[in-house]
C-alpha cells in the first residue's frame, strides 16, 4: 500500500488509481469506549457501569461527518493514543461508514499524506463497483450536456476538477487528488448580452435540474458553479 501512496505523491498514480489500491487494503478504524450507563456512588462520584465501543467520527471542513481510518496501527495510535484499532477490509469499512452516516472517509489523518475518499468513492467501494472521478466521468459529461439542451442562453457546459480536489501534504506539497471537495467544477458558457434577470433565471433553472438529476446525485460529491462568456 505504501508503494501506491508513494506513486500518488510523485504524480505517477492518479486519484482513482489510489482509490483502487485502497479498496483491497486492510485498514484500522479507531474506536473509543462510550459510557451507556453510569451511577452516582455514596461518595458522590460517578461510576461507569456499562460501556460500548463506538467508531470515532470527525467533522470535515464543510460540516459533514467523516470516518478516520489508518493503514497501520502506529499511525492510528499516534493520532489518538486512547483509541483502540479495529481491523477490517476497506469494503466493510465503507459499508460501516455509510451505515453510521459518515459521508467521507479520511485515510491517515495527521500524517504526511492525508487522503479523503469522497462520498461517491465510498459508495462505489461499498457496492464493489468501479469508481471514476466525476470530473473524468463520461456519464457525468453526457448528463450535463443533456441538462443544458433546452437553454438557448447556454452555448456549452464544461466539467473539470473542482478547487477542492487537490490535497496538501504536511510538508506543503500540493497533490492532484485526495481533497475533501468541491469535487466538480461546472462552467456554463453563456451568450453575450444577457440581462441580470435573464442570467439569474437561467442559473436558477439549471441548478434545479442539476439537483433533480439522479446521475449527478450518485456520481458527484460536491459542485462549484462558474459562468463564462462564450
């Protein structure tokens, strides 16, 4: 697995290549004891009577829940000394993340290279399906072209990696993947001479269609929208 991380760090392995390497990897999820029942003793002290082990969730920059996982026990204990490592293959980990309402999985937080599996990648691994980043997905490009078909104001639509796709290592190097998002940048190329009212109406209508698309909902984690003159 370290070889895949090294190849990704040097630019020899694309984001989807690292995701494919991770899908067959055993990882370690941190769990902590969670008190489920406590009593007050005669001395006025709190006594823990029952506790369960619970997966740790962290919060992504946009407020979503994320499950941290680690490729080694040492990396986990360095991140949280009190956590207990639970080993599982990545598919089972992704299934657990979905079940626990975590939309992201963060691999090796606190290390030199922290890699984020965004929601579509998590779902794809959980379902044992191939994952292609939305900014490279032909199905996403075709769906965007379909969504703008009835807009005379929109000359063309372009899809590319969003500004949040890149990740930054602890030592400051920028890598072309592994970021938390926005994942997909959609640029609408518009005819010249639109009034502000026409522009607002066009953008609002497109956003409604985008939100209603099952293809976009399944394959795209997060979107940034840009406008440009044709």
